[in-house]
C-alpha cells in the first residue's frame, strides 16, 4: 500500500470514520494490475488510489459502499464487456458506543444484547460486587466509583448511546444531568413515568431547557410486550437501533404495505 493511502486509512480509522479499501486480486483487464488499491469513503468519494477507472471502478465503488453500510468485508467479481476483475473489499466501519449506567440484572442483559450487535461498551457503577470483569468480560471499560464523575470523564460523541439503569432511583437524576448536554445520539432511563417526571421537573428548575429533556427516552424501550429481564433488554436495544436509523419500530410488513419503506 502506498504510504499516502496508508496514512489516509489510518487517519480514518483513528477518527472512527468509515471507509473501504478495495484491492484487485485477479484480473484479465490489461490496464488493471494485480494488487492495485483504491480507498473510498461511505459516500463513494475516492480518497486515494485507483483500480483502472471506467465502469468497473464505478461498480467497485458501489460495492464498497454496500460493504460499509452492511459492515462486511468480502470478495466481489466484477464484469463489464468481457472483462473481469475480482476484488477484495475490506470495510472499516465505525463502532457504535454504548454507556450503561448500572450493573444489575437489566444492565447485564442489555450488555449481552449489545455485545451481539458489536457495540463498544462502557459500564459505570459504584458497586464492587456487580461491576466485575467476570460479569462483563467483553466490555471495553468498567468505571467503578462515583457515577457522575465517571460519566463526566467518558468520551461521548454522536455515535454514543446511553442507557441509565441504576440500582436506585437516587442515582438516575444525577446521571441524567451529567450527560444531558452531551451530543449522545440516544439517552434512555429505565424508570417509571412518575419518577421520570420528577427528574425532569427538578432539572428544569436547575435551568435545563425542554429541548434537551425531550431527547430523553423514558419509559425506555420499544413496546414489544415482554416483561422478563432479557425481553426488556431486547426492547431497549431495539429502541436504540430505531433511533440510530431514524425508524419508528413498527412491523416491517405494515410499513411496506403503507409504502413508507421499500421491500
């Protein structure tokens, strides 16, 4: 790989930005050499390199965009007027981050679902008996101690979701206040409506505007009907995904019938 392209790729990965590296692995196209590389971003913009130009290169870019969107790396055979090029697309996708405030049974099950979805997970709590590596072996960080202080030290960006599921209601409001000004994509609290209303009233009295409070999801989770702890965790992560993709979380069958999404 050319040093300039390597630098561009490293820069993208460091910034947690999505890109795909396209490499030619077989070719019968005279002006497309084996090992040729091209780096593209999620919008199909060529950041560096080339695999020979023309329609095959355009097809390669579209395939790379698909790989980024789906979070997969794969081999692809491209053909055009008797010419063929086999490429390998290595997709470098950003990682969604999840901060779970709490380490009880609901938090544990949310962690398990998020692990399957590939989230980078931080768990924050003040209880040594539940916040352990044995309990959360795949978490990137376990922050033990003062919940507000630890939340204030977290790197929260627009790819971050925050679920507040503490073991006592007295920790919910301070935790919410610590993250309410953050650019987090999703903030949810595992709380009943009455408790949540009191948190909001208190925060309004402290000068927190409604436009920030309206971002908060509570009661938390999509209405899937389940009441068991693992079912609640699935509902919570389903809501996190719905917010990420800007969807309402309805039945795909009905949405397609209504023409709101393509089949």
